[in-house]
């Protein structure tokens, strides 16, 4: 028993071409189709209704394999999240197969090689992401902006809060005026 997953990014696109090919392929393989899960939205997030239903049904072993047209139809979240989705399916005992990329097949002879390559790519993506973050932080710092949590508030803030409070200002107004959270203003008032 298999599940078919199809996705297009917008309602101006049509799922029917990929679904037709997937159905024909399943028929040629003598596979019974449990369900078709079809999303019409970006693959850049896993928060897609049909995708989430498919993962839930996979966790309950309602089918044995997911067939998708190509890996980018399954997910466009990047290498690491996509790899995690495939690992999740594998951990549920669910196979997966790309119709157009025959090497993406959890049942094929190249399964271990593909997983190793994808894991290496995922690691490289993490490294690149960390490098981009460091470069962005360096650029912001060079522009003179302060990074990190706000500095510890001092006693002068406490006296300013007490003065404003005595004038009848609300906690929210005080916090906004000083540039701190309402909770911090309350905390400093008791300190």
C-alpha cells in the first residue's frame, strides 16, 4: 500500500500532471494507493495541511511507502529539513521514492550512499548558515548597532520609574518611555 504526495506552489499551477504520472507508475508497479495527499502552497515550510496529514498517517503505518514526483515537490525547506522528513518516514518504517529521481529511493541499492551524501550536504548547509549568521552579525556590529540582550538596568531607572508612577503613569506608558518591557519596569520598581 502506498501514498502519493503531490504539491504545487500556487493555485495557478496544476497538480494533475504529476498526479497522473504517479498514478500510472503505481499501477504499473501493482501498488495499491491508500491516499493522495495534495498541497497547493509553498514547499518552504512543513506547515502544509496535506503534508502533515501524510506524516501523521505514516506514523500510524497506514501505508508502506510515499511516492512523490520529485524531491522538491516533497519539500523545498533545504537539505537538512528535507533529510529530516525522509529520516522521519524511515523511522516510521515507511519507504519513500521519487518518480523522476530514481536514485531517491529508500528501497534501492543506492539508499545508503544517497543518505550519506544528503547528510554531508546537510552538514555543509549548517556550516554555511553559521558562517552567514556570523557575517551578518559582524556587519551589524560594524554599523554600530548593539547586539545581544539589553544592558542591565540601573538604579537611575528605578528612581525614574518611581517618579513616573507617582505622577500616575501606567506601567505600559512607563515601560514605553524608558524603553524596557512592562515586566522589567515592575521588577525595577520593587528592587
